[in-house]
C-alpha cells in the first residue's frame, strides 16, 4: 500500500471516496454547461451527446490520470457555439457559471445527506457514506472555487471575458493559448503558487466547514 501511495496524490485509503465524488462532480459540472447552453439556443453539446449524466461521456482519461497522480485534473470541456446565442454575453456568462454553481449545489446536497447520516447512528456502511459525503462536499467546493479562477481555460476566465468591452476581450483572447502553460507554472512553481492560486484554494477548507456547520446550526 505504501508503494502505491508514493505515486498517488491521495492516500489509497481515501481513493474510493475521491473517485466516486469526482466522477459525480465532473459529470454534473459538464452537464450543467451543456444544459444551460442548450436552453439558450445552442444545440452543439446535445448533438455531440454531451447533454447527459453518463460519466463516461464527460470524463477525460488524461485528466483523470493527472488528478490521481498530481492532485489536479479535468473533464472533457463541453463544446459551446456562442453564435447560436441570441444574447451571446448573457448566455455565455450563465453557461460558464452553471458548472461551478452546480458544484456548489452538490456540496450543499452532500451537507444535507451528511447531516442525515450523522443522525442514523454507527456502522460500516453508514461510516462509509459519512466519509464519502465529507469528501463529496470538499471536492465539490474545491471545483467551485478552482473553476472561478480567471485563468483560461477555466470558467472564471470565460465569465470575466464576457464582462469586458469587446476591444479588451479581443486583445485578451490573443493570450488564451498560453493559459494552460500559465496555469501549470502557477501550480508547479511553489513561490508563485503560494501568492496566487494557493490563497484562493485556501478558502476551500473554510467553505467546506461552513457548509457542514450551516446544516448543524439549521437543525
């Protein structure tokens, strides 16, 4: 077990919770993008079979491997054709924000289930579901916060670009191709990570705790 732990970003004992949680979180996230785009008049994702809750359609093999090995990964991006929108800016923003908001909603659903399970007592199955709910909340909060970072190709960048004037957006689009490179540098270079992405992701444990406490205080 120690041998496998040396290669994985997560302890092998919590790996089942990570895999189940992210399989659901990624699937709902991408489905939300596809659904909102379709509702605003863009059938591109639907035509490519992406308007579904089937995980195999949304998961990216390389992104999944990166997630298990390095702690960050990605699903297959949903194709969106902005020319099909009657109001490209508004529809673009709502389509982009739908993914992160779906993760926040899933985190709150996980918090409610966690509260219910906590009141049912003890036992192997209940303990498994309890731990699964905790990681489900945490990882959905992580995806919510992470995807709102305004770096291409993340949703946060799409939202910001749609809010900018056309000239500024056009100039900014020239640098989109460097987005992945910039992201990797910020993640892998520790000093840069500590002053950029690190503080943002540092909000994740606090938000996770807040969601759990919210239901505790509510009931």
